[in-house]
C-alpha cells in the first residue's frame, strides 16, 4: 500500500472518502455525503484498508 496524500480516496473500515486534511495528530476525510470524519492519525494508519488516486473532483 502506498502512502496517502490530500485528495486521495481512502477506505477506513466501512467508510470511504477523500482526504481533506492530514496533520500530525488527525486525518480528516470527506465522505460522498459531504460529511467530514476526523480520525486520530495513529488509528487511521491501523484502520486504512485501501488507497486510490485522487478523486476527479480534486483535480477541478
């Protein structure tokens, strides 16, 4: 699995969304329903199940 960046689409447990912020303590993802989920970075690294290229909306 490759490291993730802002704009990448990630899946954490059963939640999928785009990474919108990545700090030392937390990672924030925005789901398709426009809900922002905050996950502690340590938990995020343990729970992440997949990473894909940036979403098409991130390029606009």
